[in-house]
């Protein structure tokens, strides 16, 4: 029997969507107001879900405190109140779209979880716009 447990978190960050190899006109056409050269921000909501068998000794799939601390150390500390384009190394040469951010978050968390556990990360850029990435 597999069970999924989830932890919700949030971080605030600024970004700019653009490609250095495109001119201003093309960047504006593709990314619109998200191409603001002075950046813009979001209050991101994050849901990290871990799926696995319940440990018969503990009754846990994963200790939620462990998951909470992992999200804090790997994601919130790295992204919160940061300019993703400038201050987060993973986005030095990667456009910080919601799609790319969710994959980066997944890749930062995955190595810290046992291989027998499934991982899904859902990132809300706005209350109505969200993306998910998983190894399921």
C-alpha cells in the first residue's frame, strides 16, 4: 500500500524571463511584461509530495519534520527573497520560467530522498498558474 504525504511551503522571489541571444523586440513578443528589465516578483507556493510504503515501525512514509527541514535548507534558503536570475546559480544560464524552476527544485530535493520514495513537486506561480514535475 502506497501513501502520498505532502508539505506546503512558500518563497518570494523576483525574476525576468528573457533570452540573451534574442533582441528586445523578440523577447517582448514572447515574454511580454515578464521581460521587464527591472525584474518582477511572485509569491510562490510550493507543494512537495513524497510517495512510498508506510514504515511498519514508525507509521511514516517520511518524517514530516525531515521533509520540512529539507525544503527549508534546499529551497527556501536558496530562493526566498532572491533575484533568481542574479542570485541563484542554477538560473545563470537557464530562463527561470515556472517550468524550469519546478525542475530545479525537484533536482535539488531528489538526492536527499531514498530511491524507493517517489517525489512530485508542484509550484504555484500565481493562485491560478501552476506546474508539476515528478518521477512517477
